[in-house]
């Protein structure tokens, strides 16, 4: 009952004209039911009351044919029982797949997903699962054409985001570039701040180590002061022995211990006390390996 004029205008004819066209169209009568089998809804085939959902189903069939180039059903030489079985039970092939088989490749990609969903919702077997009206179906087709989310699809945030990006490609691209630049700036700032913090911590550590070395040397000179030894002068060897004992008190400062052991070892080397020097330098090297790792330059200096 839908005809197109020579000017391309669609005309919806009165349904009573079906009897006049019976000889030229595939109209099947079963009892008092009059229908075009290829465009009949399940409730029509079953002889149930017709509603606006029946019109929605018929529009879905037409939309399917328009976008895929194929009809949903082909009832050539089919028996009434076969017609009823297919209309009421067989699920239609998605129009995107039908378009590929009919050679409508240009449409196939666009049909996939949204338009497939719109058409198949209109073709649901149960009337209550279809669009509530022809207007609702038309609105969803309009949504598809304008790249808006269609109501037939589940309302997931990922789907709506994809549709938003599709509608606003350039704005989204510029926004993504701006966001990437912002993230890069934040990362660079964070890395710089981390490096600055590490550098400051290293400076503090070196400063603390220097203070401990100065304090150690001061205590050595105090130990060599005749006023601290009842007027008896101490030899350099005695002072170094006192220093070696004091180093053991710095067990909680392995870096300072290693530095002082290395320095005392070099002093004993200069004095010709090679056995003592070797012992002190071995201790220094072991501490440096534990603190800095075996390939650190400080370990190489001590081993040398």
C-alpha cells in the first residue's frame, strides 16, 4: 500500500485497495485475513488484533529492504505453514550482512551496529519489544543520520562517548591534543620535582656526612691533646688507633664509616703500615659494596 510517484513522492494508500491489487501482488488470503505475506507481522499471520506495533513492524521491513537491497523473507513457493513458521519464529539476518550479500558494500559498514540495531528492534517478534510508535522509529533513524546515540542501543557511557566523538571529531581531536599536552606538562613537572627532591636529599646527606667527618677529626685532635693524656704526647700511630676505634661507633652510618676507613687506610699506607692499611681498606670496600653496589667508583678507588 505504499507507492512512489514519478516525482519521487511517497504515497500511503488506503488499505482497502489491497483487494483491487490482488491479481498483481503477492497477497494471500487465509479465511478472512488479507495480507501481503512478505510484509506481514507475526500477529497478522496468527490472526491476532492489529495495533500500531504492526505498522512499526511493516515500516521495519521496508527500512530493511531500502538499506540492504534485500527483503527479510522470500516466500516464493512457500506453504502457509512455512510462511507462519518463518514470520513468527525465524530471526531476520542483520541488514548489514544482507547488504554485503546483495552487493550494497557502500552501505554495509554504516549498517553495522546502530542501523542494524534500529531495524532489528522494529522487527521484534513480540509487539511490546518494538518501538512504541512510528514516530519513535523515525526519531531513532534521525538519530542515526545525525550521529547521535540511538535509543535502541543500551545506554552505556562508552557508546555515548563514541557517538559524541563521531559528531564532534575536530573538537575532540583538539581537546585530546590539549589534554595530552597538559598530561605531558604534569609528568615533566612531577619528574623535575622528583629530581629536585632527590638532589636536595643528596645535598643534605653529603652535608651531614661532612659534619660527621669534621666531628671525627676534631675528636682525634682532642685525643692527641697532651692535656687529655696527662701530659704524655701521643704518636701518630696512637692517634690513628684511637680513630679506628671511634669508627666502630659509627655503625649506623655506613657511608661515613667507609669514607673514614678508606682515608685511614691510605694514611697507614703512607706510613708503611701495610697490614693495617690492607685490613682497613678491605673493610671500607666491603661497606661500599653493600651501600653503593660492586660497580661504584668509590669501590674502584678503594680497591686501587
